[in-house]
């Protein structure tokens, strides 16, 4: 192993130098030759050790190691995946008026708000086709995110105004109200509990409908209007209105059977 050979060569040179200190006459000449030989062996050991060191062509972050210690590899075989993370890029959809080379745009890297610079403007990627209804005209753009402090990592999720983090729903305009603080609010019934959500308005669909994004769950029911104010956390129970429950006389022969009582559910 190169490291063991290097350690052995360094030790041999040290021994040879100690022997040279005490050698006299012909022994001194032999000791001098031994030192020279040990120095040559050390140089060879350093060369072999140097050949085991892999140097990257640039400073960066290792994303993945493709080999294991002690594994034999061929010349040119990939060993690691390396990337320069001082700036990161991502392709996002933008309204066409924002997609100007050099323009600064707002985006979120998971929970952190930041800005990026538009580098390229491209035709709309097929992945974003379903977003066309959210703006008059959209396109794809490659944006550059400065990352000199390494606060962001490759693979983190990125969202822009046209790619909200939460599910999108089409709701009546009247279901979106404002809190006393001026923050938009939409109320839902979730497992018989009133919940206040803060929606992101994505676009208008005529005068009566909106596209919004909020942390909806699958079975949430949106509250369009109420007869009295409802606070977040209020529990509600379905109210069943049923028809008469007394026994129904048997139907006469040849007549149609009576219908079961109609049930209505309300909150």
C-alpha cells in the first residue's frame, strides 16, 4: 500500500542518517551511499503516494461517491460526482413580462425567500403546460441563484408565483375574505373543525371564480358563506334532518312501495 511504503521509506532514511553520523573511514562512504539510496526510495514512495490522490479540476461539493476504498478502477472511470455550488440554476415558468434576461425575480427555496437572475428564456416546458390558465402568457426561464455562502443545496424544491407549494383549487370569489389585519383568509371544514387558511391568489376566472393555492387536504370542504362568524378551531357536527321514523304500513298489493325517509346533512 502506498501509505505503508511511504512510512517505511521515511523510517529507512532516518536509520540511514543515524548510521551515517557514527560511521568513519570506509564505513562513512557506505553510509553516505545508504542515505542516498534511502532518499531515492523515499522519492519513489512519494510519487506512488501522489498517484493515489485524486484532485478535482475546481473547488466544489461531492454529490455522490461511485467507488469504494480498495477498489480497482480503470483510467477514465468516474469516481465521484462533483459540482460547483457557488451558483445554482433551475428552470421555472414565468409570466412573459418578467422573463427578461438579467431581470431579478422572487422565488422560494423550500421555506426561504430569495431572488434569482434570469439567464435564459426558453419555450414553455411541457411540464408547465397546465399552468397556462394562471397567466395571460407564460414561458420557461433558466434562472441563476447565487450561493456563495452555501445556504442552498442542489435538489431542494423551488417555487415561484406560478408554481405554488400547496395544492391549487378553483373557488368562488366570495369565499376569500380578509382578516382584520388585512391578510387574505379562506375557511374550510376539516374533519368537523373550522380551519382558517391563508391562500395565495393565482388568477381570476371571470368575476365569480378564483384559482388559489393553500394547504388543502383531500376531503376539505370550502365555506362559501355563513350565517354568523366562525373562528378557527370551532367544532361543528352534521345535523341530520330525517322524515318520520314511525313504522310505515305495508304497501297494498299492486301498489308502489313507499320511499325511505329523505335525509339532509347540513352544518
